């Protein structure tokens, strides 16, 4: 289940990065500050950064639910979880910066400016709002589809091997 949640959380991030390669341009040495600012805006406004919460929040929740032998330890464990929250926020900021750098490497400032405008538009905000439900639907369909394709390939491979005199069972 944890692996499924991790994949689900990473899906929007992966899909947007894959889509971004269609706009790829030669890599510059270092993007300018304005280029990085636009790329950061895209990362934040696109919904990608929500997936980072899908990594950090479950970690804290699992830590909070750790079995402890004595009840007084639970209070200290809760305090440690609270203490770690700001540290994990810094870790998420690092990931936002890495994501922005990926956008900046692969897209021009003009392209990023257009994307920012889209995400700030009513339809762009709706896109981001509906993203989790859309990706849930996609994951459900992808699971079903992958099972169907797997079955199809096995049936076809067995049939072709049978034609060649090599029955598979």
C-alpha cells in the first residue's frame, strides 16, 4: 500500500516532467534568477509540490504511530515529531528548488511565463484543483489496462509459440 501511495504521489510530478521534455532546449550553465523565479512559480502553482507532502506527511504519521513500551515515551515521541516538522519543510523546499531547476533547464523564461499565466487563470486553477481526482482515475484505468495488456501479451505469445511448435503452459 505504501508503495502504491508513493507512486500515486509521484505521478503528477513524473507526468509534468515528462511533458516538459517536449519543450526541452539546450541546457544553459546556470539559469538566471528571474528564470528560476518563474520556474519556482510553475512548480508551486502546478500542483507538483503537493506530491512532496505525500512523502513527508506519511513519514511523520508513521513515526507518530510507532509502538512505544511506556506511555510517557509517547509524549516525547510526539514532541520529536513536532520538532521534525520544520526540518521536513526545509527538505521540501530543497525539492521545490530541484523541481524548479529542472523546469528552468528544460524550458525558456517565455514558456515558463506562459505556464504561470495558465496556472493563475481560472481554468489553470481548476486544472490544479482537479488534478488529484484525475490522477486517481488515471491510476485506476492504468491498473486495469496493464492487467489487460499483460493477459493479451501472454495469450498472443502462447499462440505464436504454439504455431512454432513450442507449446507454453
